[in-house]
């Protein structure tokens, strides 16, 4: 299994959202600018994240996205699965038809690896990744304000409840 851009960008965008969610809804334009991810790509990803009840959208002036649950209740596996990223290291997608419609000699190895990856990604909460970012930055995060809020600067990040 190889985590594609879709999964990586979804996790990155969710960390950005969680870091800033105490200030109200976060715009995709703001995430796009800070993380250098195409706005149209983020729109596709957030549609899937919303359908999987990981984010809520807020319409109108001051609108954007916010987490649908506490960051400690959202795992990396939830995010990756929501954007249709397969968590399967087998060549056959688990169908056991790896080699000439038969199970290959290494099928069990890749199936076990898939299970371990899923187990690990399920053990990592979004709040863990947010705390990691806050520790790296000494408790401060660089904030590029959304255009509607004006300006840019640095802001003290609020601790994510664990």
C-alpha cells in the first residue's frame, strides 16, 4: 500500500482545520493558501469528508468548515477511508487472485501488513497530530488569516482537548 496524494492532502487539510477550528469555521481558500493544495481538489476531498461526517460545513458570511467531532475522536484511518484511499497492501485487493487467479505465495505477508497499517492509522487521532504540530512550533502556529478576516500574523493556538 502506498498512501497517495489524496490521502496525504486530506490528512494535512484536517490537521490545518483542527489547528484553527477554535476560531470558528475555516475556509477552504485559507487551507489552500497555507498548505499549497488546489482549491478545487480540496472541494472534492471535503465533499467526501462531509459525507463521512468528519467535517460540517457552515454557509454564508463567516462560513467554512469545522470538525464534526472532537479531534480526539477522528483517526487518521477515518480520514484516509473517507477519501476512498485503500488500506490494502495486497496486489489483488484482498480477493486472493494475485497470481493467475490463485493466491500468491506472499499474500499472507501483504494481508498482515495491511492489517498492521490499519491498526496503526486507527491508533493515531487527529488531536495527536495537532499536538505534534504545536510542540514543534512551541505552542504557536503561523496563521495566514482567511481573506474575509483580513491580514496575516501569528496567533497562539488553543490546546486541543484530548
